[in-house]
């Protein structure tokens, strides 16, 4: 069944949108404030005095203009008038103009209340992640399910119902406002300042506490709601509707029982959907949890970025001083060129290109391979037209087989080299003589693998299990054919094969 929506023009809003709204709005705001103080009707001279004393109208504005404005507002159903029986009139003109008192209508009171809240949004932080709302909801659901419908009065049922629904409404409104504030442009600018680092921990602790309370209570609430029979809720809502129907009114309109039942049923379904998933719908409490976690991640990201910027600026200064000292120590311009190339690389490089690796071994250095030389070509159109496409031939199957045999022979020699260093199932680093670079790299790889667990164990590339430990706190020097490396005094023990 399709729903009908009221889409007619709303005359009530004309006072805030028409050309003379600068006069209408102060009148409505005065009547609104008087209504809040329980002074429901105001005389025309009181309204006029308020407008003049606060300079809300022009100096040429007269009482006759006020009477005209009030008549127009009454035509739009923004205010209602009644005869002021307390006044004594001495002229016909006074009788015509001052015989009425004015009151703001209830719909316009709600509109003005909303506008007042909107005015306050710009000046203060709205919303909060009140973790105790979950505890109030848990307590409210518990009261709802334990009440005795046969003996409890309608007033008690209404009070329990409103406390529960107001707690949910506060949770929704305040959490949405607060998380929206954290993502606002104003908050984003604050997150980019160094002063934010002073408050970062408070923000994270505040959000984390909210998440902990949410996780602690959401499952309890869901379990309680699931345990309430729908027939019980239907009876409860009917008692609520009975209470609403018993409230006396003076407008003479017939109470719409069906509409009231539908509204309260929708409020219960909203509470249920907040904590219990149905079908493909995600629980609203899980959405709130995710948004809160995202806010924590966002705050942590900003804080990390600020810390890095602060640290980088300090570290970069020391780096530049050290680099300047190195350039100052260069005796020739060529030395400075070499140093600049090593520190900064090739200027304005956009792409790097190279051919496929010639070997998969990790022990062969890049300068030990026969790398080809690339000739850079200009991008001129003339060159593009005249260049010739050179053909190439991939390595043959026979050449690939030869390469595989070479790799296999190298692996065999490496294994024999490692085996020759093992004495009594041990390799004592300080007892080694001059070794090949491959041995040094293998030892460093073993240390890296063994350091990943507390037992300091691992396996070599050839599948042998090993463990290592420190023989002493002294440093030893591992001599290789390409240099000397200072290392801890380690001993590697290998398991005996079965």
C-alpha cells in the first residue's frame, strides 16, 4: 500500500521567508519567549515596546504597522488573538486597535524552538557520546519486560515507555551530532594544529570508553528484547493508547486511535532494529560502533601525521647539517658531483626500465651480472619516423638448459662449502678462516630466521635445522674475501640427520 505524504504549501513558514520577515520574526520570538515563561498572551503595547527598545524595527515603525503585521500573522495561523477584557478604552480608535491580546500557536512554537536550536549550533559543540545511555536503555528494557500489565496503572506504563524511548532518542541525536562534529571542517582545522596533540589522548579515551560500554551492554539489550513476546508488546501499546485517549483536550477533534497505535509500534520497531538485525539490515548499534572506530582511526591518523611532521622537521635539520659538512669536506668538484649523485640520485627521473633478471639466485650481486646498455632516444617526430625497429631473438631451449645446469652446479658447490664449515655439527664463527661472501650472507640469513622465535631455531636453504646462541658478549671479526664484518660471538648447532 502506497503512503500519502502532505506536500501542500506551509503557510506557517511564511513569517520566516517573506520580504518583511525581519519584522515578523522578532514578533514571533517575543511571543515564543513569553510562552516559555507561562505568559501565554501578550498585549500589543508590550510587543511594540520590545521591538523599539531592542531596535529591531525602523524609527518610522508605528503601532499601526504592528497591528497590520499581527493581522497578517494571524491570517497565516502563526498567532491567535483574544479580547482583552481588562483594558478600559476611552476612544473608538483605542477600542479598535488595543482590544486584542496575542499568543503564538503551538505549531509555530515548535518551529521557533527548532530555529532557536539551529542558532545555538554555530556557537557551541552539540551532542555527546554518553556511554551511560546504554545502561539506561538496558534498565528501561528490563523495567518494560518485568511490569505487570494486569496490575500496573497506565501512568506507570507511560512513564516507563517514555523513559526508554527518550534514552534511545538522546543516544541517536547526541551521538550523531558529536560524530558529525568530529568530521566537520572546524574540527578538521583543529586536528591540523600542534595544540591538538595535547587533547588527542582525551579524545581517544573518551571514544574508547564509549565503545567499551556499548560492547558490554548491546548484547544484553538484544537478548532482553528478543525475549519479549510480540503479543506482550501489543497489549502494552494498547494500554499506552488508552492513556493518550484519556488526556482531555479542548479542540473537539476525535482521538485517532489507529494513528497513535501505529506511531508507538514504529517506535518499538525502531528500538528493536537498533539492537537486533533482521534479514540483510545491519543493526544501527553496529553502524554507530563502526563510525566511532573510524573516528578514533581518523584522530590517530591526524596525531601521527602531526608527530611525523614535527619529528621530520627536527631530524631533517640535522640531516642537512651533516650533508653540508660532507659537501664542505669535498676537495674537488667531481667529488661533490659523486656525493650529490649518491645522496639525491638522478634528477627529474619519471620512469625506470630494465630487462628481466638473468638469474634467481640471491647471492649474485647486480654488478656481477652482464647488464646491457640502454640508449636513450629523443622524442622528436623526425626521429620517431626514421627509427628502425630492431628484431631480437629469445634464448633457445638449449641455452636455457645450460643455464639451469649452471645454477644447479652452483647450488651444489654452495652446499658443499657450507658442509665443510660444520665441525661436530657446529659452526663456530670465531674459528672460521677467510670465507666467501656467500657464507656471510647465509649466516646473516640464518640469524634473521632464528631471531623470529624465542628458541632461536630455523632452517637453512638446504633444509637443515639449526639453532644458535651467544658464546660470549665479545665481538668477533668475520673475514671474507671482500672485506671484514664485526659480529656477535655466535655458535650454530645443526641437527643430526636420521
